[in-house]
């Protein structure tokens, strides 16, 4: 579908993504995507998302057909291993590059789609695109993640995460050596005021608490164990970045690209190592451990070898 219009006075001078969002009634990120794809022309020239609209200019917008971004695509996911398969839930070992569920802007594989392709029947509770999902891991974070199979398990596990009774243990390699070697980071987190896709420690953010302990020190980096008391988006990455000890490889939050290259990292060194919770039916304790994936092992071995 193609739309053509002349730039009205009230939009003239505005950035293309902001003005287009207002004119078409779409999100700014969707407008930016149209610009990035070369689908927006102003007087015949491709218009970048940060370029300005000119009063009276002729604008042509091509809107390609896209599948519903919230549609669950049922497809096998390489590396999506099962750590524990129970009648009430399944604990998966989520590989890097896989999202928990579909979302706008994400077109890659998902845990929900991978489980469906593997024949798992999971809880129908929750929004259609995130059925059975009681918590999430970042696309760039690997490790243990539990998905509810039954409605009962969904209710109980969702409540456990909400009430912070789930034990979430992460391992991370952070730059430098945190001081003290064991401590608590208690700093509110909210959306970064300058970047839509980032988060930051801000005064009016949501309460966020991270406990950590240094397990090994290598000089240029340290292996730390992290226990999350809260579960904010990007919490570990944001908190350690605020301490000036970002996760190795985490270029979004200020990591050194030279060290990332040296360690062979194409993502942050961050892994959901252990997940502990009360069984939703029996009441017995459940603890599942996820081993480090190969890319994180390689980086850690390099640090140990140099040290």
C-alpha cells in the first residue's frame, strides 16, 4: 500500500519518524522502521528517520504487508534444550538470540514457538502471544527459564514471581573488579530518557535490588554471582553499568568493544545459571541448573588462561 501527501504546516520541521507517526497514527518505532527500509520519500528522495519534513513537500510512503508481530510462529528452535519436564511446567535452557514470546519489532525465534513445534502443550493463560510465560529472559541472555503447562501452574508460578519467592541466580562476567567484592545494588530503574530501547538508573524509576558476589577476579574482568530480588528489564546490565562495571560484551550499556572482541563475545556475558521455586502442586522445592553455553565458556577460558 502506498500513501502520498503534502507535508502540512504543523508537521513541517519535525523529524520524519515523529511526524510520520503523528500523520499515520502509528508508533514512532514503526515510523522509524519505514524510514530505515527506504519506504519514505520526500520530493523523490529517501527520507531518513532523523531528517526533517519540509512544508509543502510531496511525501510518498510505501507500507509493506507484514505478518502480525504478535503471531506465534511454530518452528523448531535450535539449542532450545529441556532441563526439566514436569506435568505442571517445563524448564527450558534458552539459547541466546531467542525471545521468550513474540513482540513488535522481533521477527526471530521464540520459546513459545519452539515449544509448540516440539509438541509441548502449555498453559493457555496469559495474552495469546505469551501463553504459559511467567517470566522472561532478554534475547541476548541465555539460561534457565520456566514455562507453565497447566492453568494451575501458571497462576501459582506467576504469583511466586510477583511475590519474589523465586530464587533467580545469574552468573555474569563484568569489566574490572567491583568494590566491595560482595554487595547489594539498590537503585531504581526506568526507561532511559534519551533512548527508547535502553533503561537506566533514574530517580523516579521502579525499585530494583541486585545482590552480587565476586567468584573469580581476572584483573580486566570478574566473574560474579548475582541474586535478583526484583526482576526489572535489563536489571543486571543496568545496575553493573551504573557501577562502571558493565557486563563484558554489553555494548548497549557501555562495555569495551576491544575486550568483547578479545573474548569473542557478540553479546553480554550474562547467564541465568539457576532457577529455584516451589513446585506448584506438590509444594516441594525445585532447583534447576543451566550449564554455560559454548560462547561464554570460551570467553571465561580465555580470561582464566591469561590470568
